[in-house]
C-alpha cells in the first residue's frame, strides 16, 4: 500500500538529488513539446515512437497509487529532473512529486482538491515555514505566495489547486517557469511516472488462525509442551 505523502522534509529528499541525476535525464529545455501542441515539455521522456500506453492500465496503476488521474501533473524546468522516488499520493487522492537539480535544489509539485481565492490565499501555511504569516501577490493566472524563506506559485484548476514550491535556494524566476510549464500528464508521461503495479497486494493468509472463535492464533501446546 502506498502511503500518503504530506510535506516531505527537504533533508529527507537529499538522497533523491543523488539518485535522480543517475536515473532521470533532465529535459533539454522548456521549449520542447511533450505531445500536445503548444505545451511545454516535462522532464519525463515522452517519445512518440511505439504503441500508445493502454489507458485502462494507466487508470489501474493510478488507482494503485491512490491518486485521481486529474490530479497527476508534470512540469519542466532547465536543469531539474523528476525524482521518481518522490512520486506519490497527497492527502486523499492528490498527487505530489519533487524535481531536483544536480546541485541539490528541489522544486515540489503538489495537486490536491480545494479552492484558491484572494480571500483564502493566505490561509494555508507554506512548507517549510509552517505557522508563519503568508503574503499573496497576483502574478498572471497564479498567486505568488511567500512566507519567510519559502515561496510557491499556486492556482486553482477545475476543483483542485496546483502548487509549485521551494525554499530560498530556488529563485523566483525558476519557480515561475516551473509553474507555467505545469500541466496534466499525458498518457506517455503517466506511463513513465506511475508505479507498474495495478492492484493492491492481497492480504497475507495466516495459517495459525482457527476457523471459529474470535480469530486469535492457536497457541495451544501438546502434552509436555
């Protein structure tokens, strides 16, 4: 069972910076396309060769991860690669991932159910500055939210909120580019980032449980035991 991802402490994601560089190749730039005309590409390989992924299998893999398909987004920014180890469910059926640079800077992408308006923009704390006041500034279709050394771009999109955040090691222009490039994953991108499993693991069969009674293990011992 995949456990819900809340806010992964940056220090816990440091190993991702080391492994991601060897397992995920960064996009050559945000100007590439990922299959949809006019859309910036992601750092997930999304080549057009080969048969298209089976949609029903993708949906089964998303159910196994416990994320709603409409919440699975990807992004792209020069010098950053998706750390596949970071991909997982956020809250009930949201989605979370982390993009890591070669020097270890991290950009978090989070999508979850909710709304975002001028009235509630400052209500939700920013990681890693929980409990500190939040300032909101309109920037195009996004809200630019800051709190201490933490900042993020966030926008509402059809019943969910897309958040792209980082600490002060990532400058605002880089974060804005990542936010503008964020988009719902297409089928090939889904095929690259979703876990290969399609169904939860079956419960383990206990051989020492009696067929009747309260189900407690039978710990009886024989004569002389």
